[in-house]
């Protein structure tokens, strides 16, 4: 069971003067149960790619397989609803999708659309709001009364309420302050380890990729540039160079030390680990 | 002369909670000041008050010695410009050229000089080749560069950045930070930047930390980061280099204080070779 | 949603793209009036040929224009049926049971179809070859005489240009919200009335919230750059008539005169 892209193309507004091919022959297999980062420059096709996972976009060529769902180009895909329940997609600036009068009602909106009874949906909503760390006193408040970061949590709760097995997040920490961003990432880690939800995160934040993800997929101009596990990615300068990213601070420091003749073991990527190694060197 | 002097400034959105409470600070001419604080701490409110986009409840704001009142807003806005967070919502013209022209039109620059001014400042921010592009064909970073050119074209001496890079990708962020540094290089422009980017803070001359509408800390970046615990309590970040140096010194490797990674590596090398 | 062709500017380089928007607007007005003069088939043949010639000169593809007409098809079909049911003059051409189709009904319907097609072609010719900003400038200049009647023409022009500037941004936003709600199981096509209402609300409410946010930001940005409603401004762009502009206006008006002449001759 996995997520698979086979020779997937996607073209926006085909056969018009504005035609634009966003994905070119994407071949990719993602195993479930992990936290995978999808990175790449703006316009590399990250958002377009993840919108194929719940059939918001249908491939113009090729095939996307998500568990038992098969979405093929030029074929009617009939199980849209069932797929969307399984794959929860959180959009960039998700706070803009809130519309109900109270948080509970908004979070319950998703499950109700999938046929869950009102009362039950509200129970689910409560538990999801708890999961994302919203105070119980706020449940009956209007979304308009919350801060930006809180609103985004509610929007994420709205997706969790459909109990997806795969959670896809498009730049979930954009525009949040550093502390808010960290709490958000901790939440995803918790969902992954406790609820075994497969998590795909589109992000630009390399510190987050290093600290939270298991695997990384790099897109470039609509193509898959590479797919590798996090350690291999951050241990090899040529990988990071090829992906054209700004390495996380700790990796930058490691490389700078190496240039100056102090090399640190490959697998050490935390401050504590590095400090230990440096001080050990002194005692010798 | 001070570029900006703020005295006992108060502001409330709803007349119950103070978004800005009794704030006083001074920004020297030609300096680079960063204002930090978590979301909702009141830092963007300060920016809007400086431009007179919100009307203060009490206190005073002096811009280049001129006190801001409801009567002289136009004059104040001739001295101070602002670049906002959302690149889309501040792109007013239908092309880069029109967007830069918008401010010139408002400030009644002579029409036959406009083209020259527009081209000069587009060149300055590296957008000359895009003058006739529409906003939909520009990246976020490019739109922010246009916003900067639009403000520069009006020949202000003070520039406020209200989280101008927070919606940009890393490339855009880098571009804009480099541009700001370049513009500030000859110290003719006073820069006030409201930001979450702790690395940017480390490079500035002065830091103002805002918490719950009040000024919690001020000083040079090093002075401010020394109050580590207070910063963490206010949900703020500490720069990586500062954290690392501290961890080293706690483990017996005492090296000089710095916020630059290059300097720190030099220090470490010296320390190691001495032993 | 991204396939809207009606009223969209197509960035090409042609004689029509380079014309002054004012002359294009005036010529369009003249032609639209000409289309509504009852001249019979000969008149339509003349205008039709000229309009198609213009479309070719403007380098627009004909099928692009036909695409723009697609939304009108159902309306035309509806009109045709009503005409056939209502008009009972002329020769009887066809008759199935209770339905009788008379020649006048068919001819009337064809007239309407031809007129509408020409109208769409003419307006598309204008909108597809004129940048929205230039169009606003043109409208502002043409409305200028109304300033004397205390009509705030500058403010109107500013509003139009801001609206045009934000259309692509808002379309993008609507597309994102639509997809975000679809991910939460919103289905606009199926379901009971109550479900449909809540589906529509789930799109409209976020759009409103976001529009207000943008309007707020935009107002701040404009004010910060020294915009004051109603204050004196210097205009950066001014329009200039060139030789081609005079030619276009003259040709369009000659055409209008010709149509009037044909109509008068026919009525005698």
C-alpha cells in the first residue's frame, strides 16, 4: 500500500494561449507512515502535485495511485468523495476557509459532508479541537475572534475531523511566528507517531525538514529532481547544492568547520551532539 | 537629529485593551532598527501609527522633528514610507511601471520627470527588465522589490518594513534582505524593520522587543539576546549562533561573543589549535 | 474558472493593439449602433465582412472568439423557441401537429443570432486588444466632460482600475477556497437544497472575509503612498491620438452612415 505517481503530467488551461505544463512525467513512490517533505523553488509544481492526491486536479497524462484508488488520465474517476475522506488536504493560509459561526460547527462541517450525524460530528469536532490545542472555552467562539495561528489550527482540526489516513499540508507554517510554527510542527509529529497518520508537508523551511521529516522529495520545474531520506540529503553537499536550498544553520556550521579543518561525524545534526564532539576533541 | 521620536504612545482598537501601551523610543537617523515580538504583540500597530494610518489615542510621534497630526499627514508621508507584508495587496498599478508611478502621481511629481524616476528606481531594485509586467507574472519577491522601488521613488528618508519578507520563499527573502542591506549601506536611509527573522535581527543596529503592547527590551542585538530567558518567555527565538556559543561555553569552551557564524568558527579554530 | 475568454485581454502586437483606447471605444459604439439598424442581409454582409477582416488584422484566432460566444448558446436557443411559438406571420414552412413554424419566425431568429454574434465579435475585438488599464484611461478621458456635472470621474476610473487589477487575484483566491472546501467534502452539484445552501455559504463567506482583508490592506497601502480621495493628482500616462486612430473613427462612422442610408432606402 503506498502512494504512487506514474508518468504524471499536468497542464493548466490546455489548448489556450495560457497553457502551462506544471508537472512533467512525475514518477514517484511514497511509503505510508512517514513524514515526507516536498521541497522545491516557487513554481516547481509542489502545490499542483499534492492536489492530485485527493483528485482536486486530475492528471492530463499518467496515473496516480493512492492506496486502492486509481486516478488515470482521460478516465472518469468516480470515488472522489471516498478518496477525499482518506486524504486530508490542508491548503496554504488555511485560516481563510473558516466560515461557520462557531469553531465547533466549522470543524464539524467536514464530517457532516461525509454523512456523519450532527451530534456525532460535534463530538468528533471537540476531540479534534483538543488535539490541535484549542482551549475548551473557545469552542463556541466565532473564528473571527481568534488570532491567525489559532485560526489555522482550527482549519487543520477541520481536516482531521474527517479522520484522514494521509494528511497533506501545503506550507502549513507560512506567516506564523517562529514559536507558532514550532508548535504546529510538533503537532504533526504527534499525529504521525500517535495516530499513525502519513504526513506530506510542502515547505520551504529547511530547519523543519531536518528536525521533523523522514524523507524528502525535491521538485524542480515540474520534475522530480531527487527523492531520498533526510540523513542522506543533509549529509551530502552535492545533494543540497543540486536542490538549490539554503542548508539549515547546523549543517552550515558543520560545513564551515570542515572547511577550516575540523570535521564532525556525519550523523551528528544537533547542537548538543556537535558540542560534545568538539569538547571531546579538546580532551584528547 | 533623530529620524523618529515616539513618546508615551497609546493606542486601543476597542477602547478596552491596549494594543500599544505607553511606548517611547527613538530611532537615530541612518540606523537600522528591528522590532520583534510574537504575533499579536502590537508591533504592526506601531508601524501603522508611525505612518498615521491609525490615529493614536495619546502620546506624540515626531518624524524628522515634525509632530504627526491629522492635518499634516500628507507632509509626514512625504518623509516616511512603508512596505507591507502581503505582496499582492499593496500592488496598486496594473504593471510595475504604473505601480511605481502611483505614489509619484499622488505627490504631484512633474509628469515629464516620472519616466526617469521610475526607471532609475526600477534599476535600483533590479526590476528594470520587468517594467511592463503585470503583477500576476511576478514572484512574491519581485512584487516586494517593486513595493520598495515605489516607496524609494518618492524620495523618503525613512523606510518601514512591516514583515515584508514573511510571505516570501527563501529565495525571495534573501533577495529582499540583501536589497535592504544594500540600500542601508551608505547610512542615508533610516530602516525600521518589523520582523520574525532572527538572523535579520542579529544584523541590525538596534532591537526593540515588544510584548503585550509594551516595550519589553531594547538595545543592540547582543545585549538583547543576553536576556535569553525573557525572550523565550515572550515566545521569541534565539539565533542559532548565540545558542551554539552558549552551549560551547557551558561545556568549558569559552569563546568571544559574536552573532556571526564565520567569526564563531574562527574562534573555535583558534581555541582548538591553542590546546 | 481559468478558462474565461469573454472580456479577456490577449497580449499580441497588431494594428488594433496599438490604437488609442478612446478611438477603439468610439468605433465600437458606432459599430454597435450600426448593427442595430435594420438593414437586412446586405447590410449585415457588409458589417460582417468588415468585422471579420478586423478580427484577422488583430491576429486573434477566430475560434477564440467563437469560444467567447459559447455561453450565449443556450440563451439563443431559448430565444429561437420563443420566437417560433410567438411569431405567426409569413409563410407556413413546417408543421408538426400543434407546432407551426412560419418563415418570419425563422428569419427573425436568424437576425437576432447574427446581430448578437456581431456584437460579441465587436466587443471582444475591443477587450481583447486593449489593456484593462488603457481601457480605464480611455473611459476616464471620455467621461471627462461629465466632471462639469460634478460626476467624480477620477474616482470612478480609480475604482474600475482597482477592480480590474484585482480580478486575477480574486479568481485565484476563489479557486483556492473552492478546492479547500471540496477537500472537506463540499459538493456543489449533488445534495439537498439545505446542503447546497451551506456549500455556497462555505465559498461566499471566506471570499467576503478575504476581500475585506484585502480592501483594508489596499486602503493602507494607497494612503501610505499619499493617495487622498478627490485630491489633485498628476497623471503619469496620457493618451495620444495617432493617424490610425483618426482612420478608424472615420471608417467606423462612414460605415454607420452607410447603414443608415441603406435602412432609409429600404424603408422607402
